[in-house]
C-alpha cells in the first residue's frame, strides 16, 4: 500500500530557508497540528502522535502505565508501547512499531485509522494523508485544493521578508511595475510625490487595491522648498496625503524625505512630522538605479551583492528603487533572484520599527 506521496521539491535556496513537514495529516476537513512534533515516514509507513490523532478521530484515550487504551464504537485497541506490542478487541497481541519523540508517542497512522473505521487517502499534489469517514463533507480534490493554498501561504509567511520601496512615482511606468510585482506575488511600498499622485490616480488606486503600501515623498522634491523649514516639510507631506486621499480614499503615516533624511532632516523637522503622526523611513540598500539607467547588469549585480551582504549579517533589507522605466525593465530579473534567495516580498507598515539614518524610532 502506498501511504504517502512526496511534494515536488522547492528550490534549494528556499529549502535552506523554510522547513516543512515531511508529511501532513488531515482528518475529514481538518489539517492536524501536532504541536511541534511532526509526523514521520519510515519504510513507507507514516507515524504520528497518538493523542492528536485520537482526539481528531473522536477516539477515547486512557493512559495507564505501561499501556494506552483506545476506544470507540465498541472497538478497543491497547498499545503496550514499551514492548512495541498492541492488543486488539479480540484479545490478540501483535507487534506494532511505536516510538517516542519529545515525550509524545508516535504510532502507525494507517493502521490506527483503519481500525477505527477511517479510509486513508494519499493526496497527489501535497504530502498529506487524509483520514475520512462518513462525516467528511468535502471531496478529496476540494480538500486538497484548500489545503494546498493554505500550506503555500503558511510556508511563504515563514520566509524572511525583504522590503522593496519605490520613490518618486507614480509614473507612466507604474502599471508595468505593478504587473511585474503581481506576477511574483510581491508586495512593495511606494513613496510618492503628491503632484504625481494626481497625475496617475488610476495607478494609485490599483496599487492600494492589490495590497501595496502607499507612502509619501512630499510634493516638490526640491531641497530649497522642502527643507525651507520644519513647517514646509510637514506641509508638503500633508498636501501629498490629501492627494492620496483624493486618488485612492486612503491616507498613510509612512514618509520618506527627498534624497533621504540625512543630513538635512534634523531634529526639529523630525519633531514636526512625528508630532503629526508620521513615521520616517530611509533604506539600508541603495540600488543606485538612477546612476545605472543605461547599465542594467550593473544595477542587478550591485543590488544583489548588497542584499546578500546584509543577509550574511542577518539584517532585513529595505531596498531603495525609483519608479522609472529603466528600473522597471530589470525588475523581473531582480525579483527572480530574490525569490531564489528565499525571500518573501512584503510591504512596510505603520506598526514596524522604522529604518532611518537618524535611528529615530518614533
């Protein structure tokens, strides 16, 4: 009897980052949580912790050292785990391999399921055994589709995050940029200029709808105007936020100042914006995409090298890009490489501790 099928292997870089169980177990409509002790497969036989299995199958379990008694609907099975023996309800004793992991007894899944009236099915596209009886309401195909999507989402969430950020948009390239992000299931953060928000409102609406994080970059991007005073900086962020509200019916508290916050965005400026509820973000990886508009290979190699350097130091990357055509053209190569590195692409949010050059955590 085939007791399980292996899921197709993930890329090596992902496997190194994200551990997944060798086998999942489902009972009717539920995928079981074994509390850190995962099922194991030995010689094509699946084993899982007996207490969780029994509870899911509504089997009564009573432990009286040195044995465990399992009972349901007139059937009883006694596990003499110290001797690797079991006794059925006819009193017949036979060998059953059982073993302990971290204080939990693991037993053969298929035998236990069959003994108490459950059919066992191997799902073809995920490493899962499904135990089902007359109480099951979904077909194996329906159950598999639900569980596959849920498992993929959980594994994705366990990857280390990388935060891609795009300044100076939106632009005529933003819709193509959003297409690339969508194809890689990537979320990003956009620090936008207020006048550009008004010029490309449809791009901003789509950005918000698809789960990206809007941020503010002021209105003018002119040092003499933006940094004229703390109030002028605050006024530009407030004006940009009004444009965002008009375009997409949302506001944001995330800001990035023109050319980065150091040296010009000093304490008085930060006090003004923090007092208004804004959170200041810079970056720890500069793609220099403005410099390499005619050299995509240089852009690609440089940003990957900087990200890998941070990875070796266990630092989460916050990457500065610009919303312009030359960057958008090389973006799929970068996204593909970062996915192979095992990253998930996440947006910044207001609850996070901000990364900025002043180490101002407000």
